[in-house]
C-alpha cells in the first residue's frame, strides 16, 4: 500500500484490515519524507521506494504482489510495475496524480498487469488525471468513478466508502 504526497501509511488502516481479514498479507510503506521516514521528500524517490517494498515482500516469501497506491503513490506503483522482473499481479490506483517527477505517463502505460482506477468524479482535475492514465493503459484496465469530491484513501471512507472498498477487494481477489 503506497500513500500519496503529504500523507502516510495510516490512511490505509481500514483497507489493510479488510485485506488481512480476507487472507492477504499486507505491507504499507511510508514514502521518503512522510510518516516515520526520516528521509527528505523527493518525488524521484517514490518509485525506488515501491521497488524496495516489492523486493522486501519477496524476501519475506510473498508469491504474488498486488500494488495499491493513491495519488503519486499510485503513479509510483504503476511505474514500478513496468519492470517485468518484479512480476506484479495487479494494480489498484486511487486518484492517480500524474506527477512527471515520479514517472511520465508514457512510461507507466507499460504496466501490463490488470489495473483498477478509482477516482472521485466531482473533482475535475483528479478525473482528468485518472482518465489520462486509463487512456494510456496497456492491458486490462477499468475505471470506477465515485460521485464524490474525495480522492485517494478518502474514497474508502464516507458515504461511498463501502462500495469503493468492495471494488478494490473484488479486483484483488479476481487476480489473486
């Protein structure tokens, strides 16, 4: 689980609990400069942080890796998944924030694992960014537009939170 800029791994607690209840092993990370990380925030470090988390999960015996990210964390997850040696099984991108310092859209389109994009449809900028990721995607990709302004992990709470979490869980279970 990879958070967005200005957030930390605590935003994933509700989803992490739901995943663990369904038998998934869960690893949530703090990107450099966030939460418990002492490193400074540089967006260029997001992708290497995701790759390091994947390598750690593999070293701990994880057979399948599913990436879930929000904002720039979603872009970093997509970028990491372009490396075929990492064998990412699926990706969930909550409100992917197209940050060219993390990865260019032309790069992340090469992530061929099945993708689910969730976005709050009442935020025009977030919707535009999510649709750009969707249009450029290679391989299976679905978009779920939730009729709220909330973005990222905030989509998993509130009025539509149960439905949004179910979409994430269904996607991961389908590709498990």
